[in-house]
C-alpha cells in the first residue's frame, strides 16, 4: 500500500536529520501586503540619500568596485 503524504514527508525529514541537518523556521516580510512596495521604495530613497552624504562610504564603495577587475559571474 502506498505511503501517505505525511509518511513520505516524515521519511524525508528523518533522512535530513540523519545527515546532520535540522529544520529552521525563518520569518520574512510578506511581499503581498498593501504598501510593501511603497515602503521598500521609501527606505531605498532614505538609504540612497544618506549614502550620497557619506564621503567615507563613497570612498569605500569606489575602492571595492576597483577591486573586482577580472571577476566573472
């Protein structure tokens, strides 16, 4: 008789645990909520404007960009 979905999932999880892994639950923002995109844009604008005012950060970013010659994706 075929195994139920719950039995197959449990077998899969047991195998992962035997391999030394453990489950981890991660909560992330719900991108479907109204206003999510607008909030991302608001925060991006704030970050961009503060970055422009930070000369030390700009030098760090320029130095990091100059250090990627020859890199490939």
